[in-house]
């Protein structure tokens, strides 16, 4: 396979040059090609949080739940993060929920990627965060990743009461 750039490089603001210098060699945007996707995925994997990091010293309860994917597709995994019993406000009360579809352009990342700021909200605001693990492109082209996200959202809404989530 050659250096097949699957996206045309967009122009960028000159004021971002400093940031680009820090993010990529030579200050040029990282080329997105079929050949660079595996390296990007490896880099993103190093930024995914462990169970201990997700639990924040016992402040957050985590659960990994396999749920049905779209029709004819494999199951998908939902990472459910909620305040631990010691952090909850009222026992049995329903909590607001954020359904999170991680970053990575639908080609990289996982349900533990870039979730740190949401964990702050779980603790501070007493909410539930559900992060979906979707199939990644290009191995699973559009609309597979979006359909996985939607299937997880539907499952979450259908099971809101069991999950202790307030849909109102």
C-alpha cells in the first residue's frame, strides 16, 4: 500500500503553528492515511484510563456492560460510570446521564479515551456517564460506527430505570 491520504489536508490558522509544533514533528498536521491509522490507534490507546484511574479512589463505580448492537452486528460495550454509594446524594434517586461517544474521528479511541473531564462531573454533579465502544473505520465503514452509537443510546434509554437514570 502506498501513502494513501484518505483526506485532503485542510488549511489551518497560522496562529495554531505553536500548537502544531508541539503536536507533530515539523509542525505539520499529522497525515491521516491508511498506513498511519494503526500508529494513531496505538498512541490513543496509551491515553485510555485503567479501572483504577476511572474509579478515582473509590469515588466512582464502574461497570462494563455488553449490549445488543445494531441488527446483524456484534454486541457493543458500554462503560457505565456513576458516583459510588458513598458519593451518592440520595439512595435510590435517579441521576442525570451523559451518553458519551469518544473522540478519535470514528477511526481510533475507545470508551475509556478522553473521558477524564466527564469523571469530574460524575463526582461533582452526581451524574451517570455512559461511554460507548463502537466499531472503528475504515475496517467498519460508515454507517457502522454511528449505528453502534445509536444502538447503545437506545439500549440506555430502554434501561434507564434499571440504570438509575432520569430521562426527564
